[in-house]
């Protein structure tokens, strides 16, 4: 499982303003698009859908065509996780853009499942899942071999602290947010990881980490 995130020099993934802070440059956005094209599914948290309204589609026409030529959908399966059922607006681009499959996992929120199924009828398949390992197991059963996780402090923290990340890609942008209230990469301690790659992408730095091998 790949976790992809962009941060400021002081470790923030956004600022505290209502509008989204774009941290990556054009070169890195293209790199992320290539990672999306290589994935079977892309996962975000409900808070990211509410705050950023992402489309989560492969942007490059050539990459979409290559996926189709290999018998795959133009863009990966879209996956959302929620703990309360709130923040998932049926009019969000997550649901309205793209013809591919969309899945919503309700984590330990069984009472929210009937309401989500009603509100998202015809837009997404709602699955009751007690925890993140159950989400990954269900995705694997659906044929998802490569999952890409994007966005949100709560989501990145949950995957990192659960030890479920196989590779962490952090793009560091050359700016400082300087606001303690702004969301960060993680909201809890994470064990030391191994740096396996470091390179320049436009005006940003890409750092690739993996968990230490036993």
C-alpha cells in the first residue's frame, strides 16, 4: 500500500484557510498522476472529500488510454472511508466524476450504513468494515493489488500508526505554513522508517520511505 502526501517545510499538509493550499508544483502533480495510473484503487477520508472535493481521476489522456488498452478502467477504483457517515455529499466530484467503481467503507459505524446506502444509492457501494485491515482485506478480495492512499491528517495517521503502509512518498514543498492550527502529516508518533529514495521534482523534494525490514 502506497501513502502519498505533500507537506510544507514545517510538516503541514494544508493551511487553516477554507480554500485548499496547493503544495505541489506541476512536475510533482504529473508524477502523482503517474502513480494514480499505476494503482488499482485510490483511497481518501471523508474529511478530504468535504474539504477538497477531489475528482481522483487519472488526468493524462495517454495514461488513461494505456490503462484501457490493458483492459483496465480509465481511472482506478475510488475508495472513501468514514467513521460517522457525515461529510459525504452525493454531489461531490468523488461520486459524480468518472464512470469507474466507487466504494465507501463505514469504519465501526454500523448505524450509519443504512443512511449512507440510502443517500448514496446508485452512486457508490457502501461496505460496513470494523477497521482498516478489514478494508484492505475486502479490497484485496475485489482484486485491488495496489492501493494508493491520499490525504487528510486523520487518514494518514490511521494508516501509519496501524503499520499498514508499505511505502510512504512525501513531497516537501519550499514554503512554511507557520500556523499551529493547520493540519499536519500525522497527529501521532510513527516509528522510524528507512529512506530509500530522495530526488528533486521541480522545486520540491521527493522522499520515499519504507518500513524497516525484519
